[in-house]
DNA sequence: TTCAGTATGAAACTCAGTATCACCGTCCAC
DNA sequence: GTGGACGGTGATACTGAGTTTCATACTGAA
């Protein structure tokens, strides 16, 4: 039907009023009135005032969780970097709503805090997932924590850049780049196929370094080990 | 004097009542009554109910900020990994209070959310500090975000382990280990002396790899670039 | 003493969030 | 049909956090 659900009507009314009059200045009575329902009904659809701004957060987290469980990736970090794409895609899908929400969240401390705790839920999900896959290997907890926080941080960096730019481009390439970055960073910290071995970085070079310099550095390393 | 400050009395009264009767079940009137002051006075010393559980958070953040500004480290990641020791040290200093608070925070969702947003403040501080030092280099924002989140994550992992174990050991060695881990991970991502160049990882190897295998991989890379 | 500044208490208010009850529609069983 | 179970809604009252305002007491300085 053309009639949107009550949850949607309430959420839209809330965001509209927050935009017009500010977050603190609008009461739940105002929201309910604009949506054409009673205050009771608001609290049947949302646990709290700020819930109305993030109506689909729980389902999104569940979707990411499901994707993670269904993943066939052979390393934890690849599974997680893959699953996190869902989140960015969800923001890009209805950019209009995302941008409105972003402007709101930036201004209202209560909403900012709420978003931070939401992000922490993802990080926890990732940490537990990676922790299970790394279980038994040395420093498993530490590495799981680092990988999870890095994936979340990289995602947020890309998302924030896209939001700040007004959602004017497709950020998926940037996310790919960031996730490759993360995977490269942590490749040495995850060894799924040879659990007993330790991988190390031999050397780093600038792109403009001559092949001779690279070979010399590598030879030096090989002699010294 | 032997008389503790009102803030301290209020904070202790709050934590004690939260322990005895639960967080939601104790009102601010209860806290004020036990501290021997009025409700008004409570709100003059704390912005909110949960503020009483984290009375020294603002000063601690300021201390870390000051240490960061005064740092003479030559790379951002070293400066931050050094500054974050202050936080762990602060927890260890009065382990009794830290453990009480930890047990409380674990049980009360409102306090957990509050702590998460507190941690985010450190991460933001670190991110901005690193971002300034990396400014101009490629992927500066992304790397700043990753480094900041990793330092915070590593610190939290060590702290959480210590708290879960009941504060029975000195965690500073573990923090050193974790921070060395982080520094090693990000060494390749920070080049303080050649801000214009881009460093890349040529390849990674296990320690048992033969020198021939390493040289072959490096030659292959050099041919392909 | 007087004045200013500061810490406190008292009281009233707004509003988020909870709990309870009554109402109304639909669907199903008999 | 009648009755009842049930899910969604509205109305009402309540608790308690947080704000605001005013009055009061105490301090030290001129």
C-alpha cells in the first residue's frame, strides 16, 4: 500500500522535527502528534527517543552477523573486511537519509554517543568472530582486538569522508583500498595455514627505490638471519 | 584534612549504593542523603548520575593530552603508545576502586555505554594528534585512524585482561608487549623522515623460508612494478 | 559593618520512560 | 450468529533525572 508503516512515519516525523526545532526542543508528544499516533504507540515502536533516529540498526547488525557466519573466507580478516561492506552499502543505498542523519548526529551529543555505542557493537561482533578463528594461536586475543578495531576504524574513515563530501561519489573503491590496507597490515599477524610459523616483514621501500637498492636490502636481511 | 571532598564523598556514596541496591534502584536523592548533602549539591558536582562513577575521567584525558603535546618522540605512533601508559597506570594505581567500578560497569548497560563513549574520546584525541604529524603524506587520514584505534584497542585488551584477573599482577609488561606489537605493525605505515615518499610492503615470508624463495619473490615483485 | 563572592538548600518545573487499564478491531471456534 | 482470544492502540498516572530559580548562610576584604 502507499501507506507507510507506523514505525516509518514515526521515524520520519522525529527526524523532521529534530531538523526543524532541534533534538532537545522536540518532545515525544510532538513526534507522536506529527505521526498521528499517541505517545504510547511511539514507545511500542521505539525503546527511546534516539532510537527513532536509528530505526534499522538492529537488523543491519544481524545482517552483518549472518554474512559473517556464512562466510567461506579462509582467514578471519578477509571474512570481516568482506562483511563490513554491507554496512557501507546500506548507508549509500539511501544516501539522502544517511546525510540527514549525519548532519543531525554531528550536532547532537546524545545522538553521537548513541552512534559510538552502536559502532562498538560491530567491533565486539568482529572481535569475537576473529577470536574464535584465531583461538589457540599466540596473542590471539590481542590480535583479534586489533584486527576488529582496525576494520571498524577503516570503514568509519571511508564512511565519514563520504558523508562529509555530501555523498557525491561512490565510496566502494575507497573502501576496497582501505580494506586492502588493513589486510596487508595484518597479513603478518594471521597464519591460518601454518599455525606454527611466524611471518615477518623483510623490508619496506618507497615506490621510487631502485631495484638494486631493494635487492641489496633483501640480501642484507637474508645474511643477517 | 581527614575530611574528604564533597565530590569524593558523593562518588563513594554513589558506588556503594549502586553495589548494594543496583544502579536503577538508587535515586540521586539516596546518593545525596548518604553523602549528607542535598540533591542540588549533587548536580553541582556531577552533570549526571553516571558521572559519579567516573569522577576523574576529564582530568585523566587532559593529562594524556598534555603528555602528548609535550612528547619528544620522533614518530606519532611512539608518542601515542607512550602517552597511553598513563591511563593504565591510573587504573593500576588504585586497583581496588578500578575493580569495583569494572564489576559495576559490566552489569549496568548505561555505564557500559558511558565508558565506551569515554574511550572514543581518547581515540579521537589520538587520531587528531597522529593526523597532524602525518599531514600531507598519502593516506594520512586512514593511517591516523588505524593507528589511533589500534593503540586504544591494544590498551583496552591489556586493561580488560588485568581487570578480569582481579588486578592480581602488574600489567605494564603486557602493555609494553602489546604496544611493541602495534608499533611493529604500523612501522611500515609511517615515514617521518621522508614525508613525500610512499613505502610499500614488498612481500612477507615465514622465518623458515629459504633465501632463494625470498629472492625469487622479490625479483618477481620488481619485475611487476 | 557592609559588600561581594561562593557554596548550599528548597521548591517547582519539564520531560523521558514505565506500568496499567480500557477500548476496539479481527479472526477463529463453537 | 455469539463468545472469546489476541494484537494494536489510547489514556492516565507514576517515577525519577535534569534544569531553573530563588533564598540563605558563610567567607574574606574594604
